[in-house]
């Protein structure tokens, strides 16, 4: 063109001209031990870490409240998200640094705000320069399939005619080169990708510990199986076509071999959007807390997918990937990354510091847009006061508790003056007095729930319902539950469940799950820990019943014929059924068996009661008969004794009759003895005969044989009974023989009143 005199040289280009590299024209070295100086930057040094970062695009209106209680901050809440500026800057630096590792591992304890940092802090500041994709692990799809579904959704946004070479318009040169590079990369790799990864893993085995070595060798064996699988080879050699986009991203489950197309999809997305693709995968720890039994090798497959995408620096995408998870699983995840030789950097998200808490108050009150919208003012000493109280307990979840405090302060301030809300120290002191810890918050909300519907709380249903939203695989983790699962699990309480869901959302105990509007979850993992603690210590009927069933079910599964609930436990379980979930088939079987056993015992008890009644009746009859017999025997004995007595009395009376002529005194005594023994007619006749017949003779007897001149005053027998001594009023004492003969007369000068024998008989 120059030779022909053409003056327009804009179409010329230099062949073989080296472009200037995208780097500074110097090398910088860091002394060992001073690597942290790499993180130094001017914005942080002047106390404004966000200085120089892109502004948040104005794509959403400000929410009604600047505080979200326990809900996490999402993209629409980016303008009210504060307190993590230093981490936003650090992550932005790593994402923007072309020399930084393509994989960033963000981890921290539950409740520090990892999801909020990524979705409301980092996402909006990169979405202008990056194509940002945020995804949370899908429990049914697993990690690899969640990533695949996210890439598929981004591909679906590209017009299909641009993916078909026959109808695609001319692309800019850089896009065409990127797409060609992506396609060629996958076409040259089908037989080589797996082999290359196998060689790399075999090289890593030599220097690995024994436990890691076994895992690598097992995974190599899986790759060799995949390498020889005809279906896998066909998948590897299948190029990306229009038909590959027909699967629904949200519901289609990718086959394992589809991970080999992830790189191609990633590069195509970057080529057609002309932006680096940044993928944020959150809640990676759910691989451990909510494992999918259908995906036993989920984590290894995901590592393989990352290895395919990021192992080759020449084919590596421009974008990066951030993985977020809880710190207790960092060791396991880091070990997998080390095993698969994946380039990564780590960021540990610490709990809020005093500086972060003060930044939250400063951001809400001093940002012009927020000040115009909310008109919030705060007592000068209040931020430092709250920071001091929250940071006093090193083990408490600072971020969730701070959100509770700020939301309560906001509600109180708006109720007092909606036009110009003000946070006063007096309000905070009252909230602090009522309780600001997570446990106290939960108790307050449960009291509100009980005030709404007492039976739901007292029966244990509300606590069981919230406990159902926790993970069974990890202590202290929340879980998502679909409304269908809730209705199925609490089928016997259909009249209550919908209202309970709405009320728990109103009290910030539940929130809609991000995966689906038709599912719910606890508002925060820290709340899950409190729910689990309260559930395990509750003595409400529903929880007592659940514990009894849980302890029995382990034995019941092993020997279901000989295990049942005793009557006391069965009564407790039946009382607790309205306050717990629907029973499982095995639990229903145990309950039915226990009820049949109780009925059998009741029938046995009724039978035993009847037998006892019969036995008691028989005993009473036998006792009555025995008493009757005893009485009869007593009567017979008495009759016999009476007959013997009568006979004895008659005998004495007869003997008295016989003695009467010779010895009337003896006869009288015999008759008296007979009458005393039994007053028979014979004894009575003998007495009357002796008495009346001898009355005159008796006088003659005493007058003729023991004669005295006057009245006898005493008469005594001698010790040997042979003599009688009498005294008389005629001034004498007389000594008689036993036959009545006078032996001696003892006159006295006066009347003798008494006389006795000496012991010797004198």
C-alpha cells in the first residue's frame, strides 16, 4: 500500500512482533518470614480498604430495614452490608491478580458470615468486570453436578445460533480464538486427559503418606476403569453441540463423564461474554454434613473436575473459583486439594473484631444514600459499648448476635420515632437485660410462639418441627426441608403445619431456602446448635416420646419379635404423638406390637383377676365351711362336756343321797358341789332334801354335841384337824374333839371373843 501511495496504514500489522507482557517491568522478592507484606496495600493503610474498588451497581432498591435479623445478606442487600471491608479487598486482590492461584478456599467457623461476604460483599464489586456465578451445593446433585448445572445455566444465556458453526456470525478475533482453543483442547484430550492425570497422580504417590497413598491409588483405579469404558470414551469425544444444551440445568443430573466438558463450557462462556468467569461455590461442607448416598465419590469427582479445568496453565480459564466452607472441614478438603495437586490459596475468615463492628455502625449512619433513606442516628458511646459486650465471650457467635441486637434496636427505634430512628444506650441496656445471647433469643421466640398457640409448644411439636430443620449428619448445622417433606413428615398435624411455618418465619426462626421457594430452613446454623441443645434437654411429651422410640428402635431392628415398649413407655409415647413427627414404618410396627402386647397383658390381668376372684370366693366358702365345722365341733364338744358335767353332777347328787343318812354334812357338801358343777334336777332335789329335812336335826346336832351357854363367837380347827376350839359369850372357851366330845372348858372373867391354836397345835 505504501508503494502505491496509499496513506491509510491502519490495516497493517507487524508479523512476529512480541506484545508487551501484562506485568510490571521489575521483579520483587520477599525475605523469608516477611511474606505477609504481600498483602500490604495503600487503601488498607489509610483505613479505607474499599478505596479503588468498583462501586456497587445500582440494580436494587434499598430494603425496608438496614438490618436483616438472622437472614444472610444477599445481592440485593449489598449497599447495607458492612464490617467485612478488609476481606472484600483481600478477595478482590486475589481474583484480580492474574498470577494468583485460580482456586481460592474461604473457610471460617459457623456464623462468621461467609455467605454474606461472598454474595453481598464480593459479588457486586466484581460483577461489572467479571461474569460472576454464585451457587450453593445442591444436596441431590452434589458438588460436580452443582458446578455443571451452573455452567449449563450460563451457556443457556448464549444464543444457540452462536454455538452452531454453520449459522454463527463472525465473532471478534479474540472470541473466535478462545472458542477454537477450547474446542481443540477437548478434541486433543479424550485419550490423553485421563492418562495425563493418572501419570500426575502416580508421581504424587511416591511422596505421599500411607493413608493418602491408598486414597490416590483407589482413585487411579477408578480412572483406569473410566479410561476403558466405551461410553466414557464416547462422551469424551462428543463435542459441545446444540443438543447438549437441551437438558434442563436445574433438574438434569450430569453423568460423571460430563466433568470432562466443564473446561470447554467455561472457555466458551468466557469467549462469548468477553469477561472472565468467576464461580463462587458455597457450602461445600455439606458434602460432609448432608452426604448423598448415591454419590459416594462426590468429592473425588469434584477434585477431578477442578483438575481438568485448572491443571494446565496454558488452557486454564481467565476466571477463578472460590470455594466456601466451615473451618472444621478444612483439613479434609485441603488434603484432597493436596492429593490432586490443585493450585489454591486460602483465606480464613475470622469472627468480627471491634474495628468491624464500629465499621458497621459507621457505614449505616455515615453513608449518604443510607442516611437519606433511613435517617438513623446512634449515641456516640453505643458502638463501643456493644462491641465490648459481644467480644467479651470469645466463644459466642458475634455476627448473628450482633444482627439480633441491631434488629431489635431498629424495631424499638422505629416504634418510638419512625421518621428519625435513634439508637440509644438506654434501649440497648433494656435489650441486654432481656437477653441478647442466641439461647436467650431462642427462648424469647419460643415464648412468642407459645403465646400464639400454647398446645403447639407445650406438646413439643414446635421444637420437633424446628429440630427437623437440622442436619442429621453434623452437629450444629441447619438443613433445608421442602413443604412437601414437612407435610409428609407431619401428616397427622396438617391443620397446624402451614400456620406454624408462617409463624416461624415471622419470628425469624425459619426462612425460605435459596434452592427453592417451596422449601424452608433455619435462619442460621448457630440457631441450629441451640435448637439441637434445647431438643436434647426438653422434657415435653413429644421429645420424651422421641427419645424412648429412638432408644428402643436400635434394639427393635436387631430383634423385632422380642422387643416392645412396656406399658409406662407406651403411655408416654402415646401422649407424645401429637408433639412429634409422623412415625416411621418400623416405629409404627413397634407401636402396634407394644399395643398388642399391652392388650395381651390386659387380657391376662383380667383373667388373673377373675381367677383371683374365684379363688377368693372359694377360700371364703372353704373358710365358712371350716368355721361352720369348727362351730359344730365346738357345739359337739360343749354338748359332750355338758353331758359329762350333768353326769358328774348327777353322780354327786346320787352320792349325796347315799351319804345323807350317815353324814349329812358330807352329803350337803356333795349336793352343793353337784349343783355348782351343773344345776341339774337331781342336785337341786338333793340340796332341798338335805336342807329342809335336816334343818331341825342340824340344830339338834349342834345342840347335842357342841353345847354352849350362849352365842358362839368363833370356832377354829387345830392344825392337824382333830380338835375344835370355840369361844362363847358366856365367858368361856371350849376344846372339842372332831367328833364333838368336850375335851376342856376354859372359863374367863369376861366375854371371850376369839381363840387360836399355836403352830405347834397347843
